[in-house]
């Protein structure tokens, strides 16, 4: 089951990187339109020297380069943690927040054998879990193995009976609550 979930993570990363490459390509085309539109068989008088094409090109290329390396770095880190860190057993409770625009899944992690009322719990924003039975597990108390990132001390990968769950990147994705 681990291999299946790691393959899904890698496919997701490849898809996102493909979209980022399209963003980079649009940025390059925008710069070409600003400097020399004849390179792509476009009339010069409509595009050459128009400042918006320069700005759009710089912004899209900057965003694309930053995103391309950031996306790959986080997914590689998650797989590294899975392979190299000893997991900690914890209780997992899945929560969902739905609104008209999106659905966000959260994992609440509670240390084993502890009284919930006296413990701080981890609340982790998850990449959209693709497990077919995820909805049936919402709110259930599930035994899980949690892989903590040694650099940040935060949970990053959660292994349970139905597969792997991946923490989202970012400073607000994982927090301790009372």
C-alpha cells in the first residue's frame, strides 16, 4: 500500500510540474512578444515594446522557477521521511471542512494512551486524500504511525490502515492545539 501511495504522490508532483512548465512557457512567450514577436510569426506592431508583456513574462517566469523547485523539494522530503524516520504510534481522527468552493481534509493526531482533555493535539492540513473510503473514516479513532520531520519536529507523513496521508507544505499547515 505504501508503494501505491508514493506512486500517487510522484504522479501528482509530475502533473503539477507539467502545469508549471506551461506557466514558464507562457512567460517565455510573453518576453518574446515584448522583444521580438517576429520569432513566433506575430506582427511586431501589436506586441513589440508593450510593457505589459515584459511584466507578465518576468512574473510568470519568476513564479514558475520558484514553484518548480519548491513542489519537487517537498514531495522528495516526504518520501525521504517515510524511508528514513522511525514512526511514532498515535491516534488519528480525520476531519473535513467543506464549503461551496472546496473541501479541506485535516488529521488530528493524539498521543496514544493519553487523556485527550489534558493533551495538545496536532492539526495537520492534508493533501487531498485519494483513498476511496476516506469519507467513511471521518471522525473515527484510527491507529496510525506518524513520521515526524526531524528538522521542524512536526508530523509530515501519516500511515494508517487505509494508506498514507501527506501533510501540506507551509508554516500554517501543521499546528498544535489545546
